[in-house]
């Protein structure tokens, strides 16, 4: 089939509360989109509900790109497969010993979470690879067979193989994994070096174990998704959204499901970077507030950062994953975050969320606990009859009663107007969110005042101006269709593979030939895989080198175009170090830690300038309504405009409410807004 016969590109993002879809018609240059409540019983049902809601003809789809929270939720909930671990003799307890540090030294009740795989399911094999990469002892095939027989009787669904120093030479690890696959048909077997060739035994072991735990569930999910899409007429290519900002084939997803650990939020980062470049604003804070969480990332020069390791469940109690994961801070403060009062009559917001079932009280689906969405409705910031294009009527009276009974009375404000309590809920949520933004900026060495705030998600535009004022940020940008923006970002994603190799070497001219050879090998490996995943596309490559001062624990990744001489590499490293810390040491020896190559292959996608705003799906919106702005004196009669009716160049001074399908933008008193050429709303924060 030709692209003309199948002119649709479809992106679907499954979030904690809503599942979003964006579909671009390449012939007509039109985008359609929809939202549906996420179906926890079967996430595929939510995907197909979105397809139906948007009226997408899957038979015309050239590509489907899909981001999902399945992997991260499986690991956070410890609900994955029963898995076994095979490791080198003497290293059975690597997962349990971890780093041996106490991450929270001031909490006397602190306890680590249990290891991913219990000791009864951890096994040893007699083999050894030296730290220099020499194979000292090969595994005995008969021992592997006995091991397979023992594992077969334990009712496990998956096996992780992670052997000591396999990142230097993986022959032993491959031999064990391949023999186990032959001896254990039907059981998911994964090897650590198939996922990462970086050092640190504990982190690599955790990565392999986590991949085994999510592997069977992802295989089942992908099979059901492909089958349901095919039943709807889809006959082309399905890609999954990777945590590094690139899409993966289903085949690679099944081998490396851990690569989808932050599959959902990365779409918004891609879109924010693209809009930042197009608008000439390269430095942004991407702020995504949905129904369950709020997430933020730094965009510099149009690109977001990656980090490794990534800690699932947080640094204190979580576990590390080695791999390229978007550098993002996530907090439990979304539209569905629940307000609750503790025994000391202190008000808290989240991290528990009402999710999609039962949802906020205003949804009328059985929810009893008030949420951020309920507070926004009570304050007039959200209109009761326009949510999701009018498809979900909100009950303001029920929301007001829940806040009065469960929050105001509990904290001793029962005799005060309920809107004061609702505003306090928003203010407390803002504290959590500004803390997250400071963590992603100040703790990374950035001043948030040097950035524009790029607010999206179903709830992000409600909070954008408030957060910017708290952080002294002067500009807020709200993109078109913010409620579906992560799905729109996925439309723009290319295939990507990150190849990393640990190579501990002194930085000197004598080591550069080996580094050049390693880069050449990584180039071939990465380019070959992404070219195979996007037939006919040429791969482009981006190189970087990981450096540190000798003796330091932390290293830094420096982009490079070519490996010229050692002096140029050192100069680039010291310039980065000075920019980050304000000083450098020209006398201290510099050490190479490893090399990295990112390989890209372009997928079919719309040009950013061609992404139109959808037609307005709700007519007859109120011209104004009372909205509560406590700092400005209370209730203010505030103009309400439909976003689809605002032409490029439209300007106004706040207060102003701008409504659209899936999101509402609040422009506060004293702020000014203008609609830009790409349909974005730019808000200048007043003094």
C-alpha cells in the first residue's frame, strides 16, 4: 500500500487518568484528536475507545505510535511476572546488598523495599570474567541444564541472566541465556548485556531483573494491541514510544520492554522541544500536568536531557535502571490528586489520585474524596458544561459539598466560604509543583528565571500562570491542544537507539585510537538497527563521550562531532564543568568513562507548521462567569473565550478564561496574553 492510500499517522498516549489520541491526515493536513478515560481492567480497551471517539479509520493508517504507562506501573506495583535470576557464583545477593548505603540516614524507621527477585529464586553459575575483560572460566553446559531443570519446577514466567563483568565480554552471559532459552521454551529469558553494556554490577543486575519482570506482561499487551488494531483494519507498522524520545519496533520492545519505562511523558518533551525551536525560544521548562501526576523537564537548545541510572520509585526507596531515560521529575499532583486531612488537622494534596475510576467527585462516577479538579470547578476556573467538549458534565454542587464536608470542616474552616478552602487546595498543590520545577532546574545548576514555562496536559494551563509567578518566570506558553499534547509530540517522534559502552581510560593521545574504533563499532550497531526498523530511511548519528576528573564518582556526557585530539576533548569537558559548577581544574587528570552514540531514523510525521487546531466542538460558551482570584479581591466577573475562535495576533489582559477540548487556560489578573502564529498562547506574567 502507498502512503497516499493510507494517509493517517496516529499517536495514542495512555496516561494515569485519560488515554489521548492524535491522528494527522497527511492528504488534508488536518488533525483530529480525542480523550477517553483510561481503562485499568484492560488498557487496550482505552486505546480502542479513543480510536472510536476520534473516528479514526485504521485501514488508512500508515503508522501508529503508542506510549503507555504499563511498564512503570507494573514495576511500581510489583505486579509483574514471577521471575528468577541467574548470576555468577558468589554474587547471588547482589540485588539484596545493593549499594550498601543508607539513602535516608535521618529516618530511624527507614527500610529498603524488598529486592525485585527473592533469594529463593536467585541462582548461581560457575563462571568468571576478569574486570579487564578476560574470560577466566566458561560455564559448564551440564550445569546450565541442571539449573534449567530446577527453574522449570518453580512456576516462573521469566529468567534474568546477569553475570559479573559481562559488560566487558558477554560470551559467557550469551551462552547461559541461549541455552536456557532452548531448555525453557515458553519462559521469557533476558540477558543484561542485551540491555546495557555499562558498568556497575548492581545497576545492571536490577535492569535485567526488571526487564524479566515486565517482559511477559508487555508481550501479552503488545499481542492483544496488535490483534485489536488488526481487527479494526490496521495493516501497517506499530511503534512503541521509548523513554529516550525515540520509537521502537514491536520486536525490539519485546526484547527490551524496560526501554518503555517513561514511555508516556517523553512525548510532551519531544513536542515542547519542537515548538521551542519553531518559536525561537530554545530554553523551556516543559510542564505536563495531567489527571494523576505533574511532570517537568528542562529543554535546552530544543533538546531534553537523558539520565542513567533512572530510579524507579525514587532514589530513597526505589531501584536503578541503566539506560537512556528522559531526565524528568514527577510528583503526585494532578487534577485527580486527592485532598486529605491528617490526624493533626493538616491539609495534604496527593500523591493518591482518584484516577479515572471513580475519578473526581464532580465526575459523578462514585468519587467521594475532593480533588484538584473539584477545587478548580468550585472556583469557576473550569466550566461545568464544556469538559471534554461537553462529553462529561461536571457537578459543581457535589464538588463544593465534598470540599466543605471533607476538607473545610476537618481543618477548622467550616464557617468560612468554601472557595477559600478550594483556593488553599490549589496553593498547596502549587507548592508541590514548584518544588518539582526547582528540582529539575536549581538542582541541575539552572536558574528557572532564565526559562519560559511551557504548560500542557489537561491541567497544566490551569496552573501555568500561578507557577510562573511563584518562580518569577516571566513567560508562559500554552501550545495548541494542550490536553492531547503528549500524543501530538509522539506524532513527531523518530526511531532512536542509544548505544553506550563503558571504557575506563586516561584521556591522552595514546588512548584515542581505541576510542575511535569503539565509536565506529557503536555507529555500525546503532545505524543498522534503526535502519532496519524504518525501512528506506537513512540513519543519522550523534556522538558523545563520558568524562570525569580522575578520582571523582560522577561523570559528565559531552557531545562531540569527531575525536580530534586529547586537548580539544579536555577543553570541551572543562568548559562544560565550569558552566555547571563555576570552576574547573586545569591540572587534574581527566579520565574517559565511556562512549555513547545515538542513532536516529526519520519516520513519517507532519510538519509542525501544518498541525492545525481542530474545529471547535462546543458552541454557545458563556461570554463571562464569576471566577475566584483571592489575591485580587475574590470573585471577579471574567471573560470566557473559545480558543478556536481566537485568531493569530489576538491580545487581551487578564483575567481571562480560554476554553477548548480537554483543557482550560487561566490568564490571571495583571497578566497579558497574545496568540502566536502557530496557535500558541503566550502569557506575559505581570508584576
